[in-house]
């Protein structure tokens, strides 16, 4: 078929370009929001200190009181 004068191919390419632009914008907004709401994003750190991690593990029952106190003393010294 003819393309060029009637704009058939141009309309399809233009639609794909707008779709790609929309996807890039959405991904950019998601990355921006996540980086602003998660202070440790992208640094390899989750923003938690060793004591906070130990407290979380104790709260979940992953460590008992004796181990919690022993490790807590080790972190404080």
C-alpha cells in the first residue's frame, strides 16, 4: 500500500513514540518517588543501624533474649 502521503506509517510510528515517552515518564516518576521516600535507596544500605536490625530480629523471634542482650552489649562496646 501507499505510505507517506496518507501518513499511515507515520501515525503508527508516532503512536509508538508517544507510548515510549509515556513509559519513560512513568518509570522516571516511580524512581523519583521511591528515592525520595526511601533514604537508603541505591546506597546498598536500608538506613538501619546494626542495633535496629538486632531489635527487629528479636521482635520477630529470630534471636532469644540471651542472644539479643549478648549481641547488644557487643554493639555498644
